[in-house]
C-alpha cells in the first residue's frame, strides 16, 4: 500500500524534501512507516522518537494501523511560550 507523508521542520530540512510517498505492506502500523523513513533518511532517526504522527488531522498512536492512501503528517512537538 502507498501512504503519503508530509514532513515539517526540522524533518523536511534534514531530508531535503517536504512530501514523499512510502510503499508499505498492507496493514502496517505507523511504527513501520517511521522505521522505513529512518532507513531512507538515517539522519532523522533521532528525531522520529519524538515525532507526532497525524493522520487525517488527528494525532495517532505509533501502533495505529495505516491504510492505502493515508495522508500522514510528521511534526515535531513545539516548546516555548
């Protein structure tokens, strides 16, 4: 299955792209998507531990099962005031 991943700062700067498509096995969890992304772009592996996984505008748990055509956003938590 194919999922579309939108990367936000600082992930997009490290990857050199803001949007990509990943092919994953049917019924894959978000954790496999993160592992696949880290294998493709090893420099972002440390950041992915804290990344927020958002699907269809809802934050989901890393064990959330993905579906064909899901629109996934990866955002880093923001701190400050």
